[in-house]
């Protein structure tokens, strides 16, 4: 019996030992009579947090998003009386910020809406509607993002000529940029009245995620909903952002957006936030076109400080068309800008190099993107002066350091800082005609406006597709 008891005791000891060995590494060991543990043993360290996403991470995540579709059910857009602050949403309508606003709240301050870089938004000074002091957003393309559970909401626009891009749950609510009233999709009167509410109707109640990008002579200044509806901010701060520095090619309406091909391209890439700095006739260096373009503060580098504050994930620079790297030049007052072609070349090269050096220093992790100069009348082979500008731009971009992408609009193809690239595709702009005077020698007959310089609406959409297609491939290869 004694030997049997001893064997049982040994079996029990082995079972206890096996049970202790089987405990997970994170288990707390407790000391006690016969426990064999120690209360002083350290607990296992928690796993480290995942690394924060980089700008390139956010951009690649955006590329996975489905492209924006078109809403299947037609919607209504109407406008209220001119110079009126009266909402059509009935008694007790809620207005954010309130029109009786002694605290001077703005759309950047109210918690019911969210806006990209709202801390940097600018406001039209001393704007009033029916005696109320209002704060219209003057920042171009300031989108308002919110969750909404009602059928209709309104936006108060200060100034005339509203233009609107309205997106809900991943779909455009209209087939094009909204510039008129809509009645079940049928266009009506222009949204040209001054200082009035514009009403947006879905046709049914539902919880939706809504984005409204609005422009007018002064800008949107408030959002209104019915008394029983709910409005909540939709925080999209984790999504990719995009900034474009450009000349007049950033102007003109696309199909769904204002401001040329860049908003259209951003939407095609799944990027919800875009900031644009565009002044017609400008470039990397001073330009002798007029006093505005010959002012150094209006050259690309002179406008850079405000744009880098937003810390975009992608910064695209599209310029060079207006730049001079081959001729002497004087400004509109007769002051010499370049005394010789050699000075013009040196000035342009220095301006481009300095610009990308400063841009990379300000945004060390941002993906920098550049195109060559636009070529409204592309020659075959490529014009040597335009090609020399493109070569200077690409060399300066490369010297600034990655991540970067160069889009070769003069010849087709792209290159990036990972060493990938392609030479396929051909020149983006071809031919010597325009839509008013076709020449039969290229796509300018379809895409260039009658001024012979700027794209028409079809050209804006075409260039946006070229930008988005080439940029998507180049980003995926980084």
C-alpha cells in the first residue's frame, strides 16, 4: 500500500507540474503554500502599437476605394429667396452655426460638421445677410462632411453663382457639377441668386454619409436641417489628402468639379481632400506677362508656405508652360527680368531647383509629383524648349529625394523614385487645332477650347483621366 501511495503522490506531482507548464506566458503566477511561484516575477510586456500610416500608406489605401458612382434615384435642388436667411425646413429648423451668433462661430467651429484643414480656412470679412454677420468659407474646395438621417438639408451661400459637388454614400447625387436647380434630375434656373439657402432633397429618409463641396462669390457659411433631424460630423482625417500648385490649367470646370483636372483626378484616385493654389500666367520663376506674374511672391515658391501647412500626403506641381528659359524679358513697367537668354535659362533652373528643395524640406515624407509643362500645341518631335523645361523639372524632383513621381505629359509614361517607370502612352496633348477651328492633326480638335491654350470641359476630363491613370500606376509601384 505504501508503494501504491507513493506512486499516486508522484503522479499528482507530475500532473501539477504539467498544469503549470501549460499556463500561457501572460498568466500571473501566484505564490502560495506549495505553489512554487513568485509574486515578484514581471508580467509580459504588451505588444508594441502598430506603426502610424505613412503618406504613401494612405495614398495606396485610397487607391483601393471603389470609384464614385452616380445615384440611381434623381434628386432635387432648389434655392430660396435672394438676400434671405429664412430656411424652408419649417419652424424650429436648426442652423449651424446659428445666424444669431454673438460667439462668432464658423463652420470650422461647429461640432456637427467636419472639414479638411478647417483650422486653415479663411473667411470673407464683414459679410452680412439680412443684417446677420456670417462667415463664408473663402478657401477653394473646402468640403463639408457629415452624417445625416433626414430627407432634406440646406446650405446658406453668401454671394452669387453657387457651384456644388454633392456626394452621398459613395455616389455623385447629380450627373455633373451642380450649377442650376434640379427637379428629379432635370435642370432648371441657374443658382445665381445672391445670399440664399440652397436646398438638397434625397427623396427619402435614411442615414447617409454626405460630402458637400461648395463654391460661390463669397462661399458657404451655414448648414440647416429640420428640427427632428440629426447631423453628426463625419471625421475623414485619416484619409489621403492632395495639394496642387498650378497655373490657369487648374481653372475651368470639369464634369463633376470646379478647378480643372485636379479635383476630377483626385476623385478618380479615391482622394477626398484637395487643396489648390492656382494663379493664371504664373510658373516656377517670375514671368513677364504682367505685373502680377512678374511679382516673385506669385511664383510657385512664393506661394508655397501656406500650402505646406496642410501637410498633404501628395503634392502635385504642374507648371512650366508660362516659364521663360530661352529669352530676355522685361516686365510691364519696363524693368529687366532677364537681360539675356542665358540669364533666363539660369533663372528658371535656379527657381525649379530651389522650389523642390524647399518643398522636400517642408514635407519630408510627402509623395512629390510633377508634370512637364502643358503643351496646348504639341509638336512632333517634342519642342526642344519645352523638353528642356521638363528635363530640369525631373532632375530637380529627383535631386530633392523620394518618394517622388514624374509624369511625362510631353512624351507619355512616368518614372518614380523606386526606379520603376514606363515610356508608353504618347503625348497627352497633340495637334495644332482647337474645338472651334479643328486642324485634323490631333486631339486638340476635341479637347482644346477656342482660345487655343486652355482645355474645354471635355479636355479637363481627358487630362484628369490621364493624370489619374498614370499616377495610380506610379503610386502602386512605389
